[in-house]
C-alpha cells in the first residue's frame, strides 16, 4: 500500500506492479523535500555527477521497505541537487508523501561500463583490508565531494573516510566482496 493509500490501492503506480522479486534496484538518491507548489521534489543524488536521470523513464520510490514504480516526467540539475517531477504529482500534497523515499532504477537500465570501472552501489557492504591483511571495516556509504569520492568505512570502534583514489585503493575483489587499501601513515588515525 502506498503512503497515501487508505483503501489498499496504489494510486501512484498507474496499474503497474512493484518490481519482481529478485529485480536489482540501484539507488540514485533520496527525495529530501518538495520544491514549490506544483509537485516537484528535490533529489539529493548519491552521485552528483550522474547522467542517468533521463525522462521519461521508469523509476522506483522506496519508503519503509516497499518500492513503488513511477514515471519520471522531468528532471534538471538544481544547485547540488536535482529537481524531479513524477507523473501524477502535480501539486505539493501529492509530492510531500514521497519525501524521505529513495529513488532507484532497475540495474538493467544502467549504461555499460568500460574495463576497470564500477558503479558506487557495487561496493556497498564490501569488507576493507589494508595491505597487511588487517580488517578495517565495511563500506557503509560513499560521499561524492568536489575533491573526489570518499568511502565511509565503519570499523569496530570508529568510522574512517578513505579517499577513492588509485594511490590508496590497491584492489577491488568483486567475487570476494572486498577492497584492499594502502593507506598513507596517519589516515586511519584521523
């Protein structure tokens, strides 16, 4: 049932069903607030340089562990965010219900990558080790900053911010879900 549906019917998915079990959804960002009174929403993207937000396209909004399909009618960059307009959200009241949702697309909609490239979501949850085999923690978040991306690695006693650079990241082992880093002296002490 959608957040505004009292009768058990999802009035926003236009007759579409939630994604099939096993369908991989790739989160692109969080809807953080409304914009104006005509149903626009502000999307805080996980990757501010994303070019995947084309319209129209099918997207999924996930809130409270449930995903609903929607049609993205329009999107445009707005400061460090994106403004997005969903089909059927033509007023602020319709848009407010989706604030706090994560906007995702199906994995099959992603552009193919060149050798050595990967999408951010693919390393979430990876174990991180230093070159001596010492476990540092798990990647719990990636921050995209103007100076470059940072992996937030949550260890047993603290969080570490690891720059996503070739100088520090030695190896990403996708089959083993692990990353090997060579941190400069003092980085893990910050």
